[in-house]
């Protein structure tokens, strides 16, 4: 299976912005300059701080989606 990389760097003042990545195996933040292979990465993120908080952000989104699913299922059963 072919792996594709998606970049979302934004041009700022004529210079491409650096993207940051969170490596789930090492627990380290990596930049475009030193990033590992894609299978171990979450991102891209616009800042190093966002990348460092990747697992917490993913956990919060998952909890929100789970709550929305429960609400949807409860509403569905009332019909």
C-alpha cells in the first residue's frame, strides 16, 4: 500500500511555516526537518506545543465524539 504524506504548511512572510509532528513511539515532537516515517506520527501541527499535546487533544476529541454518539443513539431509540 502506498503511503501519502499530507502537508498543511502555510506561507508566512514568504517563508513556508514549519510543521510539527508527534511521534507516538518515542513520545517526542519532531519537525519537518527531522521527522520519522509517517506510520508513527500524528500531525501535522502548526506549533511544537500543539504537537506535544497531540495525545490529549485526540483523547478529548474521542470523548466528545463518544458523547455525541450516545446522544444520537438515545434519541434514535426514542423514535
